[in-house]
C-alpha cells in the first residue's frame, strides 16, 4: 500500500516536469529532420547561422522591447558569451565539420553521450556527487539508444575523424549545459536564451561567410519553412524548455536527451518513410525505464 501511495504522489508531483521533458525531447529531435529539408536549399553553416541570428533577434525583441526586461550587466555579459560559445557556436561548428566525415544517420547515437558527459562534468565542475541510481539510469538509457540504433550501425560507414569530432561536439554542448546549471542567473530565462543564441550566431557568422560559395543557397519554400520550424519550435521553445530542465537538475535533465534519438527515429519513419524495427521498440522501452528510474525522488523525500 505504501508503494502505491508513493507512486501516486510521484506521478502527481512529477507531471509538469515530465510534460516539460517530453515536449523538449519531441521538439529537439525534430531539428535534424527540419534541417534535412533546409539543407537541400542551403549550405549547412550558413543555414544554421541565419537560424541563430533570427532566433536571437526575435527573443531579444520580445524580452527587452515588449516585456521590458533589464539588459545584462557586468559579468553577465561574459557568462552569456561563454554559454553561447559552448552551447551554440562550438557545438554547432564542430558538429557540421563532423558531418563531412560521417554519414548523418550515425549522429542519432551521439546525443546519447550527453547524459554521460553532463554527469561527469557536473561532478567535476559543480562538485555534485552523481548517485549510483543516476549512473544506472544513464547506463540503461545508453543501452536503449544503442539497441534502437542497431540497424543504423549495420548500414553506416564509420570514420575515426568523424566520430572524434562528433564526440567533441557533444562534449562542448555538455560543458555548456553544466556551466548554465552552475551559475546563479538573475536574468529572465528568455533573455538568457536570446543573448546566448545571438552570440552563438555572431561567432559562427565569419566562418559561414568565409566558406560560402555564391549561388549555393536557394531561398525557396523549403528553406523558409525549415528555418521557421528551427527558429520557433526548436531554438525558442525547445531551448527554453531545456533551460527549465537544467535549472531543476542538470544530470536528471540530461536523461531526457535519451528520448531524442528515439523520437528522431519515429519522426523519420512518419515524415521521411524510414522503417521502424523491433530494435526501435525494445530500445524505447529501455529508455523509458531509464527515465523513470532517473527522475524519481530519493526515498527519504517520500511522503509518510
């Protein structure tokens, strides 16, 4: 009876957090699919630089012109720059270079490394002890993603350089997540998101224009629809949800990244006609189990 009472209490108190995590996972996983459509019309780095500059401008217009939130001050400018560098510029730049050496399908696995990296960096940088149950959920989630992606591993060609760069891009993203969670921000969340996205776009812009080839970008319907989706649901809504999850707990927030490859496979099947397999569903069940284990409160916090 006590276990049932605890289960009901857990579900009631965790529902908003769970819905936030699910919404983030779905929207974040849709980015790669929208990107596939957009990259049919534009160069990768130029396309994503435009995405971040537009998203940052919209967010800052809303934050500082419509809502009249205060501007950053003092060391906050440095913090936003560092966050934007790791969370956007380095992550994106290295990721795009990696794609030159490795096929796109294998990148579904890379995001599954983030919970492991975030746990390690959180332990090192923020002196946060990662509990054994969290390590167990990370291991179970990683196993689930590997199983779900097993058919991809049989089809994709590997490149040592591509895999190394892909891992490095995940490390920079994880450092950004831990850095954000470890700061005592007094700025509004929408303002933080706006500035870090804008700074990330500004940092990648010189490289985008340096390698730009005239005539390689077509501003057609595919370009604009993909850009619209990546700006609003992904860069604005999903990143805001991610900041909410991070502020609650960086390690537990990272577990939602396990669902992104799963949703990515499912959305690819619906929108791109890619097949789902037994491995997909088995991996999904393991990931859901990992999320349930990782999100539970400690036994000591159970109601009496």
